C-alpha cells in the first residue's frame, strides 16, 4: 500500500523563497498529520510566515489531499 500526500501553497509572495518554502513544508506536514489522525483525506492549509529582516508577515493559503494506492507490486 502506498500513500501520497499532495500539498499546494499560494501566497502574495513567491513560494520560491527558500526560507518560506521550508516553513510551509513543516507547517503543512504538521497540519496534514493532525487532520489525517482525525480521519480527513483532504483539507485547506493556512499559514503566516514572518520575514526575519522586516518583521512583516506574508499570508499563505493552500490545500492538501492524500491518495492511497492499494495495488500490490509483488
């Protein structure tokens, strides 16, 4: 059995920002784990990432879903 989790983030700043990307991955994984434990297979994501230099926050929104592949590869 194979599980695949898809996450997509959108925000006013580029998700290509390495610092933001790492924080979004971490935040997303924590949220997905929490919701999967509650029985969900998809949901919304939200986060606000603070810029360490300017002290401004950037809002991000996104979604996640989980797919299960029950095919036996043996």
